[in-house]
C-alpha cells in the first residue's frame, strides 16, 4: 500500500479535493452499472436484458469521459465539452426510449419490462447529474432537470400508462436528478473555492515578501539618499576647486571621505536591524500565520525572557524559516514549537506532520523527503543559511525525519553561564506569546 499512499500524500490539498470530486462522480457511473446489472441479471440471458446491459455500459462510459472533461473545463484546462454534453444527453435519451420500447413491445415478458422501467429511472437521474457538471449557469441546470423530468412524464403517458403512475415516475426523476445536479453544482463550487483559497494564501505570502522588500528599500533610501546627494555635490565642488588650483579641494574630498564612511556605517546599522529578529515576535507571528493557513500550531517550553539578544535573534530566524517552509512544502495539519534549556544550552525544536519521508516511500531522495527544507533537501539554501548564522554563535542545526510523516528541525545554542532563563514551561510564557499574536497583524 506504499504506492497509493505515497501518490496521495504527494498531492496538495486542492489536488486532493479535485481527485475526491472526480472519483466521486466516476463512482456514480459505477453505481449506475451495478444497479442496472442487479436489476437485469435475472433476465440477462434474454435478448432484451442483454440489450439493456450493453446500452447502460455505453452510457456509463460516456458519463466517465464527460466527468473528466467537465472538471478539466471547470479548472480552465480545456474548453467547455459541449459536444460531450450533447452526446451524453443524446445517449441518455436513446437508452431511455429504447428501454421504454423494450418494456412496451418486447417479446420477453414482464420481467424484462420491469427491468427496463428501472433502467429508465437510473439512466435519467445519473445523466442529469453528470450533465450538470459541464453547465455553468443555474438556469440551464434547472432546464436540464426539468426537461428530463418532463420526458419521464411524457413517455409513460404516450404509451397509455395511468397519469398518476407517469407523475410518480416524473417526480422520482425530478427529485433524484435534482439532488444529483445540486450535488454537482455544490461540488464544483467547493472545488473552485479551495483552489482560490490556496491561491490567496500564496498571494498573501508573496505580498508579505514584497512589503518587506519595500520597507527595506525605503529605509535604505532614507539613509543613503541624503548622503549620496551631498557626496555628489561636494565631489563636483572639489573637481572645480582642483581645476582652479585651489587648496580647498583637499578639504572637500576629506569631507566626501567622511560622508562615505558614515554612509557605510548607517547601511550596516540598517542591515543589522533588518537581520535581527525578536524571538517572541517571531513565535507569535508563526503561530498566527500557521493558524490562518489552517495548521494547528502550539508553542511550549521555557520563557523567552532572559535569553541573550544574539541567541533570540538567531532562534527567531530559525522560527521564521521553519514556519515559511511548513507553509510551502508538504501538507501539514499540526506544528509544534518547543523551547527548552538543557545543560547550559537552549534548544528550539519545530516539528510538523504532512511530510513524505523516505520511510514512507521506501525510496531515497523521494520528492518531499527533505520535509520543510523543500526539494533541495536538508542542504537547501534556507537551512544552509541558518547553519551559517548559528555557527557564528557556536550553535548547531539538525533537520530530518522524526517518524512516519513527521519532520523535525532542531536548533541548539550554548548559553553563557550568566544567561540561563527558567527551564520550566509555565503558563505565563505561553500566554505571553499568545498575547503578542493577538496584536500582531
């Protein structure tokens, strides 16, 4: 069972919903074959029964093809399958008329007639539901349901059946076909909503990155804009003074040099402030973002207060990178973040599920086997950057499988003897992180 399980886990949530929807309607076609098969089985050796089985088999095949093409059209992968819809409608009508003819004029007795009557109802109901998948407007869906229900009333009346019996048959087709058509419309609507939500989540992540870039660019412009303008003016003045042989040119160039050094210092301060991360804020932000994506994120462990600034900054980047990778890779439902102090070291672990690991696939290097690090594996650029950042303060980073479908990222940093926060996980520490998340946009 590793093959089907691996195939399913590789799919994203929208792809899983689409697969479920597609095979649900394929199953309706299978139910039609089974239902008619059980009905016709007692008279299958007769000519009328065999003809009914062949017609229903053709109708099921057309339904399966129509389902695939209609859902592909819904997702914008192909044009609307108008010809297949008309073909399905024609086959449905032909099977119904032929079954009525067999029931009315067939030479094989009442048993075949009863089987033919049941076949008409099943074929009409399934045909209505499948056609509704490829019809966009609700009025047209109602017209399809009403049209087939009207045919189910007209055909018995034309062959002399009682009016109440014809009305019962039409009502059965109307209710059954209407319910299946409603299911089709709602299924397509939900499928589109799931894809739109997934696209909105990706757009939100891209906008967050773009906003951060704009902020950094704005800060850099505010710092460098004035200094560069002054440097340009003083350089131009120095050139003019030098051309005239004035000794003041040296003083102007000294001032240009001073401004250049000052600009370098201010740029370093801007970059340093950009590269530093507050651990409490990052924990709250990760919890809020993951919760917005439908992932249950829990934060537990030691208090953040008391950790050195460098340690908090490094661990904050670990949390930021881990949360980003949980959103981008895999299909996580739960994520647990734990902060501990063990033997003079602070240990931060981030564990999530929804990852296809080598233990799941049995194949080394399987897609997604690296977990949150993405297809590039544990040596990807994100984790490599974290390792370099932690190495500056003698920290280490480990990433790998933590069991079937689980991935764990663990960062460990030694603490100075004078900076050891409480290692007990108290409600105050967790509630403090949650309180920050409530005010973090």
